[in-house]
């Protein structure tokens, strides 16, 4: 399974993998040290780890690393260590199998966090630098809250293929012959909305070969962004004229690009550039200049393994559109199509839910611009920030007296992890009984975002368990279905309180598929098309 993430990011996030944020520089090569490194950062959260190096005169039999977190920062999931929390202070201790560290040996543990970096680190009661110098105490600069950097892209192909029955497949005989293979993929954007507004298109993303952020023109030429500032400044106008109602526009997408294709109606979008990279529209944030613009986007990755293209509703539901791809064999697959009148039915259903009703955003001229996903609605103060707490407490506490079995890989049924709750922490063991992952009880915001306490590192243990937990909590099956993933769409969203946003969007999709939250690809519920040999792609904006 592959986590769906929004795919445009800050420059800092591009280079984060392999970049190290030191708690303190080692005092000497012979010192016993603990060094914190941040391996990725997606704006709303980050993945980090600590490497302990025994430079002392004798072997260590145990270790303890403790540090403080700046105000507002937190640690969610963690692995290869036990964690205790007291206010903003965190203490990590070895597990039974990794306490012994020989001279010149190393041991590492990791965690998912949000907010500022750890401060005031100590290893076994001494400074983590191995000397007398204290760790830095200055919190990092916080980016303006009106805009947000977007999480890093998935730069590797998913390990599982989309199931054949997920999208609608059109037989080759019903399709025109596919164009020849090329490093520039034709993308045909069709406007069947019935609206008279001018349409503007944007192809923005990260060049997977260079790690640079930039934009693509209609002919498929990639240009890196330049000219950002500490206070975000307007980006150049890189819009592509889109199709009028009843017509189509074909643009080219270069290989090795991961990003978003935006479409806006009536007005161009306002993008900004900061020293960290591109600042995208965030209409749920106060003061965002794009608040009154009708717009949406699809997300994509195009590389040597093919095209992945999805119609995302993770942040909001706005412009209904179908995504498709035709492969070299002539077959076309598509998904994302709403049932007749589906957009209005989604709007009406959300308005009928008192807890969600304010998440429907209407412009002064009466145009419904978007329905915000619950996490974004809560961020904007339009619904309760603790809405899911009663369900989270029930589901989490259910496993104090029974075992949760997670089987995260559909093609590996013998890879299983067993979870039990102790206090606020759910620990998972593998088949040998070794504790391999631990999760603190998530907040409502953590569930909506599938981050924080449910942060998923890009590994084969903690990440897959985190994805499974978040999907089960979004769908309210955790606590009742004790093997996860399990059940069918008919079993989802039965608990209360529930994610009615995701439920009604799935209900109104012709094939039942939607990307209504970050891990909606668990059990293949996502509105995603993929081809390993893509020849042309399509986006059709449907009537509303």
C-alpha cells in the first residue's frame, strides 16, 4: 500500500532525506554521543531518529536518551525504544534486545514528530554531545500560518498494483489507437461542466531527477522556481489557458515529475514563493487570497514505472472530475466519476450533518466553492477539534483486553503484527514477540491527518501499521473488527461519531472509489489510475 500524499513540497523537504539536524556536534571522536537527524519533513510533521555511538572505554549495557520539545511540538509513533512523556519532556530507553552497545558500536531509534526540533538532549544523564556544551535551545523559525508547505512526494512506485476491478476499464476496441511512447505524456483536459467561466491550468511539481521544484508549460518544459523570500512573494504567472465549456486542451507532462495539476474557474490562482519553496493555495487558512476562487487539483507521479494519477478529496471536495489513462495496449482505465447530481448530493448530505454543516464554503454570489475535509474544517474553526475523541477512546481502550492483529500486506498474509494497549500506548509485536512499533493514543487531528501519533515512516513495519490504524479509525472499524485491514465498504463508517465527509463522497462515486483521506488506498478504496506504459492521460471536469 502506498500513502497518498500531496506531492508538491518545499525545497527543504526535497533535500531532507540524508540531511542531518544535529542536536549537538560531537566533542571528539572518542566521545559517547547521541545525534538527532531529521530524515524527512513535510511541513505538518517530520520523521527523525537518534543514533547513539559508544565512543567510551567499555561496552554499554543500557541507554537512556531524554530531551525537551518546544511548545506545541509532540512525538507520535516511535520504534526501537520505549518512551515516557512528562509535559514536553520525553525519555527514551532501550528495549530488551538493543541495550547492549559495544565500544565503537552504534544503535538507533526513531519517531514521528511535529513542531520544533528536540532540545536539551542528554544521554545517560550527560550532554548528548559527549562534552560539556549544552544542546541548542533556539526553536526553529515558524513559517507564516496563512500558507503551508506541502508534504514530500512518494518517489518510489507502490509495491502493490491497483486491482483490475478498481477503475472502469474500456476495451481497446472502444478506444482510438494509443500514441507512441514518449518522455512527454499528453494530458487531455476536458471541460464538460456547463460553466462559462474562463479556466486556468497549472502543472506544478518536483523534478524527481534533480529534486528541484518548478512548473511545466503547455509544451512540457520544466522550469525551476527562483526568487523566493523569507516573507512569501508572488510567484510568476505560469497559468496555461484551459478549455472553454464543451472543449478540450491538451498539455504535455514530462517524465520524472511528481506534483499537482490545478484547475481554476474565473480567476487565476495566487501562488507564493518562500525561501523554502512553493507556497500553495490553502483556502481553509485565514487570509489565504485563494479563498474565493473555485478551484481543485489532481495529483500525479510520472516516472520510469509509469503514471499514477488520482482525483484527490483529501483536503477538500470542489470540482468533480474523472481521471483516466490509456496504456500501450489501447485499454483505458478511469475513475473519479460522480453519480448524476452527485456534487449537490454531497453538499446536501454534509449540510444535513450538524457537526459538519459549516464545512460547506459558499461565495457571496451563492456559488458553493468547496466542502472542506474535516481536518481542514477543524483547522478553520468550522467544526469541533475533538469531534472523534469519544470514538478514539473506545477503539483504543478496546485493546487493553483483546489483541488487534494487523496484516498490512495483502500479498504477504503471514506477515502479522499483534497490538495491545497499555495506558495511552499501543505496542505491536512481531511473530517472535519482539516489540517493533509503538503508538501513543492519537488526537482527532491526528486521525484526520493520518499524522502525528499516526505518522507513517517509509519502512516495512511502522509505516504499514500506522496506515492500517489510521484507515481503520477513519472508517470506525477499529475496536470492532480485530483483524485489520478487513471488512468491506459495507462495514465502513458505521460507528459514531464517524467521518461523514468520506462516507458521503464514497457513496456518490459511480465506482465507490475516492481519496477522501490520506490512507484511503488501504483496501484499494482510492480514486487512482495507474499504467506502467502510459500513452495518454485525461481529466474530464463533469457537470455541476
